[in-house]
C-alpha cells in the first residue's frame, strides 16, 4: 500500500502545476492533501478534483481561501470523520480521517505560527489540545497513518539553518519538546525516520519562496507520516518527490506491506 502526503498550498494552484497529471503514474493508493484553500463549491464541476477511479473527500475551513484538508483514496472508506471536537480547529478544517476496518488514514494540517504572536498562540493551543487526542488514538488499538504538514522540524538535521531558526516558529524549543513527547513518551513513530534515521538534505519537504531557498536546498522537513508502532515493521520505502514542483512543499511517499 502506497500513501502520499502533500501540502498543496492551494489545490487549484497545484492542479494548474500538473499534480493530477502526475498522480496516475505515481500509483499511490492515498493522496492526503493539506492547505487546499478551497470550499467544496469551488471544486464542484471540475473533473480534476473528482478523478476517475478515486474517492475524493474534503474538509474545508469556514474562512474562504484558507487551510482545509482532503484525501483522495482508491477504495471507498467505511467511515469518514472530520471533527476533532474543538471548534477553533474544526472551523479551520484541519483534520480528515478515513477508516477501513482497523486502519485509519488521516490528513492533518497543524497551524503555523509564523504569521505572528496570535497565530503562534493558536498553534500552541492546538498542541495542548491534540496531545491527549494522540494518546487516545495510540491506546485505541487501531492502526493509524497520520499524514500531514505538522509545521515543526523535529531535530537539527530536519532543517538547513537550524542555528539561526531556534527562535522562529516551527523550530521553537517547546514545539520540538512536544514532538519528543509524541514520538517518545506516547510512542508514535516517524515513518520516514524509521527507514532514514540520519538523512538530511534529501529529507526536506518545504522551502521558502524567498532567497532561492529551493535552488540552494535551504529546506525544512515539516511534513510527516506519523504511524502507530504496529505499522513500523510494515514500512518498506520512504522518499520525497522533487522532480516536479506542485507547491512550496514536496510530496512525501511511504510504501507499506499491508
């Protein structure tokens, strides 16, 4: 089973850059997308967003042109969930889960705090709210693949200029400590790192649009597939696709023996 995740930075923009032309040849079973920046009414009637052979599900933000997530799945899910239970985040369309028996595939978009103190405060509220949710999911007995833009680089090797970014959102000490809890104490597994524990530049998934960051590979690894320990042994391959740019992020794909 192949699962791909991508922050599209506007699904219509990514489509115009060839995302859905590339998708059939990629042979993935799931494409989880974040930051779709579109309401369902914006996508209806456009065949690109309901491609043949796929089941497309979306959870958009109430605010126009903002946030939102989606999942394109080869198989129709048995259940679709899109509410975490906290209005601030549910109104921003940050979560979508498809269920198949014991397996859950999730598209998740954590808030970014880079726009200023108000947005960082919202991000911190999300981290505080979501940690108990992750504990509950981990204890549920289900197999989870949580795909998404987590907006946090975990370790020094996860971004090019770590020394100069220690006071910037996305690499703040308390954000990294939060991921330590998720991947340590609670026991979730970073799927990519399960296979590539020390990979640096080839692991980056996001580059700023400023200062020739992409050309110079001045990137960050902030997109993850976080999985339950039950799936660690199923991970067969993991890689970032960079041959074509659909967004300021790059697709992260993992293959599972499922």
